[in-house]
C-alpha cells in the first residue's frame, strides 16, 4: 500500500486559522472594486428608463389638485384635510344595527324616532387618504350595517412614490355620530383604534375595541363588552331576571355601575388586578399565588354578571334607582 508522507503544511489558506479571518476575507471581497459587464449595465439602464414614466405617472396621480379636492368635497381645516358624510334611513324599532370602525371615535345614542341618522367626519394629513376612505351602508327595514374601509397600502410604482414621500402607511380617521331607535339591538359595534361611546339604548348591546376606551350609559338590556387595550365603563339602569352582562378585558380597568335593586348572580375573576364592590354582599376573595375572584349574588340572583380581566382591576359601584325607564327590547 502506498504511504502518504505528511509535509507538515495545511492544505487550507493561513487566513482561515486567524481570529476573524473568514470575516476579513469576505469583507475584502465585497470592498474590492469589480468591473460591471457592459451588457449588465445596459440592461440596468434600460430597466430604469422604462420604470421612470411609471414613477412620474404615480407622482402625478399621488397628489390631488385643488379642483379634484373640491369636487370630492374635501377641504383643508385645522392643518388637515376633512370631508363630511351623512346619511339617514328608516329602521324598525326592534331591528338590529352594526358598525365597524378602524381609526376614530364612535358615538351612538338612542332616540324615539324610527330613523337612523349617521354623520361622520373623515379627516387625515393628506387629501389622498381622505379621498380613499369609504363608508358603506347596507340597510333594509329590519337591519343595518355600516362598514368602514380606510386603505393605507399601495402597490407598484405608487407604493414606491408613497415610500419616497413618507406617506406609505397613512390612513384616514373617521369619527362617527349616530342616532338610532332606542329599542334597536346593537348587534356588533367594533373599533380597532378609537373609543366607543353608547348612551340611551333599551336594546341589547354588543361592542368590542382593540385599542381604546368603551363607555356605555343608561343601558337596560343585555350587555357584552370586550377590549384588548383600554378601559370599560358601563352604567346599567336596570338589571333583573333574564338579563346578562359580560365584560372582558386583557389590559384595562373595568367599572360597572348598578342600581341599588339589581338582581343578579356574579362570577368575576382577575389575574393581575384587584376587585372592589360597594355592595356588602359582594366581596372579593384573594387567590394564591395570584389573582382575585368574586362569586355572589344581589337580590334573588335572577340575572347574570360575568367579568374577567388579565391585567386590570374590576369595580362594582352602586347608583340610585332611575324611575320612568323604557321597557327592555326582548331578545330574538
């Protein structure tokens, strides 16, 4: 068998064994001037020449002229662009109403008329984002839904120009003020970024917020409120047999104000946060090692209250009995 005699020298380059040698070699290769083949250079210049008209077109399309803004009903006010929206339509007294918002405040109030009246202000830092915002109303005699669309993503050359201008992710804010028949059930009122305020509703209320505060006043129907980041403040003018209240929060404090004659069973818990009650028969218990819970009842325990929070306290407040209330809208 043939024997291979060692020469004592490694077949690999010496820089491979030095600390940082690989990094140094790679850096030297990157920094070393490299000739660009004429064919590749010509191809790159051709591609740039072809893309330039599209970029210039996107530039021209990006900014609306003052005539276009005026035609779209957009005005400049208070350092931003604004546009008004309004629409009214009939809705059965015991129908359903839903609204979803993305960025902005949502206010809903009940009234005695069987008409829904929507007014909204669309505003933003550019006329383009205001013009792109859309409010869609889908309604018939028994139900109505309001959908909000505020596109912020652009594609192609328009995306490149938006990135260059620093407006790539801009979107409009829409602030709603809505009047609905007081017996209507608010089936699904939601917002991603912005507070929700509801007042004077005799029907059931379901509302959710990702980032923002939720406030409900003078409710006498079933109540279901959820939030990820934000406080919940709810006032019940009546709570009796057959009614239910459900409150859930990931990060946020919750307050529920109840009349002195409230009649309901309670199941309440928190992970990080305390529980307090102004009702003597409702007292929390500390859990080990973390958390609090409250199980009890007011009156005969005819209604039901469930509340849970991960990070945040829960408070139950006592308020005077309110006389002359409307009858709750029956669940369907």
